[in-house]
């Protein structure tokens, strides 16, 4: 019986904003009091952004692109946490497919009581768009699907390849969900990076300019509305945690 959730955040192309999405998601889970029920996994190893910004919240490293370490990735399924969120590196679909071929990854996930959700963060470029169709073809009915359009790259007119392509048709046929990653200024992210702060702390940090704190606050509010659309988080009981309104 599937009573737990495994969320793999992936993209077969680097630079789509996948790690930023995972940081925002970790922040959401912390502020919504779901993080205690969650295992955060950084698939980028010791250089990953989840480890950099959210290590204090129990992030573990589990690499999948290194063939010698790939078997250790499977150990996350023995977690006692009802929710596992994994930030996978670029080109990870091929490595997940290798695990499927070697040990039957999809059936293994199911046998451990997890419902698999594949979340693909996309840019408007062909290689990124193509991975959506590949993802659905690989997992079929054994996964739920989320596509995240990164608004750093523009609005829907910039995503015309996705809108008119096979990936969107596959997502629609599979009852997948489309959400957005709101745009946030690169300068704000750079300032947070210097301070090494998670977003919920950055929004109240007076080491950041007031204008930056306001922009982070607005970004979190917009991103929360997107994440609220994902049904897998509604299964966990939490008290609503408001974002600071006094930046």
C-alpha cells in the first residue's frame, strides 16, 4: 500500500533552475511545519545547494551519477520519513533508468510504500523540453508528474516549444500538473549566497537591503501559491506559517 511520497526533482539539462526550485520547496516545507516529516536528499553531493543552505534541517547526500555510489542512493527508500524530496543533478534520468534496468527501481519504490512523483523543472530550450516526454515514457503509470516552468526565462510565449510539443501532450494525458517557478532577481540570490541563508531567514535578515528583503518576501508568497497546488503536500497535517510582513 502506498502511504508515503517520493518526489524526484530533475531535469536532463543543467541551468533550468532545478536547485533553486528545491531550495524554495525546502523553505516551504519548513515554514509549513512539514519538514519534520521529510527527508531532504541532495543528489549533487557535497557541492549541492540543499546542503549549502538547508544542511541544518537534516539534508543527506546521495549521489546517483557516480556508478560506484549509485547503489547507496537506493538506501533512501528505507527512511522512516513519509515524504522524501530529492534534488537530482542534470542528466539524472539516464541514471534512474539504469537503476530500473539493474534492480527494478519503479517496483522497488512501490514495494517500500512510496508513491513516486517526477518533477521536471524546464527552460524554453529544446533539450529541456524533450526531457518531459522522456520522463513520462520512462515511468508511465507508475508515477505522478509535475512540470515547473521557470519564469526567469520568460512567460508562456517563450515556452512555445513546450506548448506545441509532445511533452505537454504526455503530461496532459497523464493528468500531470503544471506550475511556475516565479522570477527572482539574480542580485538578490547573489546576496543570499554571500550570507549562506535559507529564504525564511533571509527575509528577516538586516544584513540584506530592505528592498531585497521585500523582493524575497514577494517571491516566497508567489511561490507558495504555486506549491499549494501540489496535492502530495496536502496529505500532511500542518499549521499555517505566515511569512514575515515586516521586512
